[in-house]
C-alpha cells in the first residue's frame, strides 16, 4: 500500500490538535523534542537521530527526535527544542524551518532516576538543505520517508524486558534501526492525525 501526503495536509492535521494544559510538572522534569519534516526524493521525510550510548541518557542508543530537558535558562519548551536541535545537529530551526504546530504533551516514567518526565513535541518544516552535524550525543541522523511510516504493513514488534518482565512492544524497523517506545508514541499521534484528516491517500 502506498500512501502520500504534503505539508498542507500536515498543517491541516495539526490544526485539529487541541492542546490541554499540562498537569503540574516538577522543576527539571520537563523536556521538548523537534519533529522535523522536509520534502525529499520520496516525498515528505521525517528526521530521526540515533542517540549515542551513554550511561546517563535514559534513551541511550535509541531512535529519537532531536530534543532534551528544559534548562533554567530556556524561555519554555519551544526554546528547548530549538536549542537542542542546534546543539545536537547544528540545525538552526529558527532560520531554516517553519514551526507547523505541536503534538500532545506526553508524560512518561523513566527506567532510571525519579519520574515522571513530561515531553512536549513540536513539528517543523525544514526549508532548504542545511548540513546536519551530529555532536557527541548523536550517533547518526537520518531521514525516514513518511510514506514508509504511514504504511501499516511496516509495523512490527519487539520484546522489551523491564524489571525482569518481557513485554511485546510495537515498533518500526527501518534499514536495521528500530523506532519504538516514547518516540513511537508521539509519532503515532502524528500519523493518526494525518490518517484522520484524510491526508493519507493511496497512490
């Protein structure tokens, strides 16, 4: 099944999001990420990073969107998403992208450290072709066609063991890399909005 979409569809889908005020989040327990789209050879593509292995990173070695914790000096979650994209990829979203909207704030409990953590996802359209330069926190940056992610036939499963209990978790496998967990949860909201708005259509 082939599915296609465009930026106009994405904007229309994001307009359907009704953001609710977040419940109280303790200081230092909030984060933000940037879901960055671009027009590529295969249509719209979505930017992912493979996080470097690090003992202090709860998402060490996982596929993710650029992002991190809100610092005291940040004006808010959006400022965090912009700063993290600059730090992790040398990507200036203020200069080279347009903010399209936001997805729902997600609360998650981490395997390490006190929880919960609240994550705010923002969606951007990339303009031009800026060079991505990963820092030491990022193993690689790659673009995944949105048509691949919109095709339910590409969904799979993995077995994740938490606290000694094996759990079957949904995932995407793209060229040997696995998208799952919190990132998949946020991604699924975006894909659901596209499908629900009629943005996805068979080609």
